[in-house]
C-alpha cells in the first residue's frame, strides 16, 4: 500500500534548495487510525457482545452487535478511501497509481479483499434468513447462514489484525520520526479486550454448569420426595 516515495530536493532559483515531501503522512495516519479503531476495538467488542449475550437483556446484545459492526464498516470504508486518496496524491502526474498491486507488499491486495468481504458481510447480516419461531427448528438455510456469518466474521477479524500490524510496520518504516512502538500499543489493547471476553465466556460456562447441576439436584430431590409419598 505504501511504496518508496520519500522526499527530494529541488534547486529552484540560484542555488536555493527546497525539500518537497511526496508522502501524504496525514492521509496515511487517518487511514491507520480508522482501521485500528474499527478492528482493534469496535469489532472485538461487537463479537464479544454476541459471545456474552447471556449477560444482556433480551435483544440488547444484537443491537450492540449490529450498531458496532455498522461503525466498523463505515470506518473500514473511510480507511479504504484515505488509502486510495493518499496513493493518488503521491502518484506523479500521468503515472500509474497501481492501487491494489501486491508488490512490494501484499497490504494493498489484502486490503481490497477485506473491503469487499466487509461489504458482503454487512449485506448478509441485513438480509439474513428469519430466526425460527418458538418450538420450531432452524431451517437448513438459517443454519448455513449462521456458520458462514461466524466463519467469515472471524476470518475478517484475523485478516484485519494482520493488515493493521503490517500497516503499522510500513508506516514506521516510511516515517522514521514515528518512534513510538505502535504495534505494542495496538496488540496491548486487542489483548486486553480479547482477554476480558474470554474471561466472561469462561464465567458463563462455569455458571451454566452450576445451574445445570442445581436443576438436576432439585429434580432428583423432587423425585425422591414423590417416591417417599
């Protein structure tokens, strides 16, 4: 996504040298912020709301999941637009911007794939098959959709984490004044959110097992009392 176009010096008048910056740092920074916010914070929380749905009142988890994912899509579109704009600005007049060329980095090509699949995921979520009514079994279409939705969602998250990581490395290679270890910050935030979600999932599973044991004991006690009568 970011090719080696740096700054150069031009002799304008009588030996006066001016440095012309060909890199659009502000656009790349906006590109990175949108992607990191979307996939490092909002998307994991949206997935977490689905995993921890038992902790939310009926229907609330779905609203959180949908609205956060909508923000993820909007930020992904913005990140895509900033990246395209930066490449156009950096390309000399009459040159080929090669927006989605896989060389020298696969970042551009993977970014395009993620962008297209994100739009597909949004559309499939909006036009998903109806949930079965009370006492009804899921249709085969509904079951297949749920599998596809989950697999694609996790795949997009993994690909986007790779994209953010590779993008941060490219950014810090191009702009040497950026000394902060951005990758460590990103993965620290991702790890904290993911860890809390995993902990919540374990708590739900343990609590569910205890509730099942409690119900089983109550039924056994009830049956024992009935037998004694």
